[in-house]
C-alpha cells in the first residue's frame, strides 16, 4: 500500500514538472533565471527520485520479507500437513498390509490344508487300489494255477452247472453223480429226472467240460493275428470237444434208461460261441446226439424242461379234474332244484300277502262308504275286525 502511494506521488511531481516546462516563458524572466529554475527543478526531481527509489526499494524489501515469511509459514504448514498425511497413509498402509497378509496366510493355509487332504485321500485310494491289484494279481495267479489242472477245471464247470440247476429246478427234479447206465461204474455229474412210461423215470445226462488250454491257445493266436496258429488251435479245440462228446455218448447214454441224447455244458460264453460258430456243436449233435449248451442257453433249456414238467403234471391229474367237475355238476343240479323250490315258496308267500292286503283294503273302503262320520277308534277297530271275519267267511 505504501509503495503504491509513493509511486502516485512521484508521478504527480513528474506531471507537475512537465507542465511547468511546457508552460510558455514569461516575458519578465530572463534566461539565467529560467536556467536557475530549471536547475532547481532538476535537483528537486533528482532528490524526489532518490527518495522515491529508496522508499520503493524499502517497500519492496519489506514486501519481499513479508512474502518470504508468508511463504515460509505456508511451507512449514504444508510440510506439517504432508508429514501428517504421510504418517497416516503409512499407518493405513501398514494396517492394510497386515490385514492382507493375515487373509492371504489364512487362505493359503486353508488351501494347503485342503490340498494336503485331497492328496492324502488320493494317496490312500492309490494305496488301496494297489492293494486290490496285488490281491487281484494273486487271485489271477491262483486262478491260473487252478485252471492249469484238468480235474480242477472240471470242478469249476461242475460248480457253475450246479448253481444254474439249483436256481431253476426243484431238488427232486435232478440228481448228482448218477449212474445212468445200469451195471456201469461211470457216473455223470448231473442228470435230470424226466417222466417215463407209467410211474417210471428217464435220466437226461448233463456233463460239464472246459478245455481251457485249447481255448486259451486259440485266444492267444487271435491276439497275435497269426492265421496259421489260429487254424491249428481251432483244430485242437475241435478235437477236444468231439472227444468230450464221444465220452458222454459212450459212458452215460443208454436208452430206455436214459434219453437218446445228452447235454455238454461249457461254462464260458466265449468258448460256447466259438464252438457254435465253427460248426462243432452241429457235428456233435449229428454224430453223437450231444447238445452243446453255454450258461445262457442252459438256463433257457432248463426253463423249457420246467414248462414240460408242468404240462405232464397237468396231464396226469386231468382225470382227477374231470371227477371234481362231475361232482360239481351233480351238486349244481341239486342246488338248482332246491333253488327252484325256494323260489316257488317265495312266490306263494307273495301271492298270499297280496291277497291279504287286497281283502283288508276292500273291507276298509266298504265301511268308509257306509258312514259319514268316523266312529271312535275302538268302534272302528271292532267294525274292521268284523268286516274281515265276514269277508273270510264269505
């Protein structure tokens, strides 16, 4: 504010000086006087300028000092605020970092725990599967040892055949280890009891066979894709199956004690399909009258025989059924006669009831026509009774 005042004062002096210089000279002043006045004015102007310069410089210095102080105060305030904000931000960042670290640590621990749990379960399942595989490998080895023995293979087929028979047939419909040929020591594994003439029975021999070595050789040849090996294994299988069929025919079939045919049971569906596909089953049936059956076809055959057993049982009891029907017919005739008598009695009673109701009605109507006023209840009952007696007498 002071600087502005000084500047305005200096400008006023300068304008005054200029006005004096531009004024036309007086005629009464000489040249020396004018020069003196000019020198005085110039001196005054210099002095005024110096004063103004000093004051301006002092004002500017004071303004600069004041500005510097204000800037220093502002700078100090900003530094304090910035330091406070930085400290607050650092504190918040530390809190956020700590919270994030805790959450990340917890999440990581949970995921690691779940992952370790899953890994432990998978490892347990793997160990369990390895144990089952070891057990299975041991079982396969045992099965291979079992199947390598001819007698054991026969027992395996016999067990499977026995299970099928027990599931479909009743115990009295078949027998085990039967000597189907009289006077022979050869015994077939199973034989079905079929009805014969009169009260007699006929045996149907069923024997289980399992040439696993020949069948395994054929499967191995198929896997190798060796046609020559396949043909060789197929011929060996044909030879073994035909040998089994001849044994069944020669040892267990003896009509009329048995049927004129027997059944060879093969416990493996693949073996049965191979025998049928190569025409071995057809040759056995034509040459030795042996029917080849697998697990599925054996069940179908036994179901057919079961239906045959039921048909024969019905035929045997047909005479008893006719006797029962005749007795029922006689009883029905007697029942019809008794029913007719009962119906006649009911008709007679209905007729009598209708007559009685008609007589009473007519008697009441006749008495009502004879009177104009109704008598007392006792007199009316007496009159009705008398009228009924007269009607009955008439």
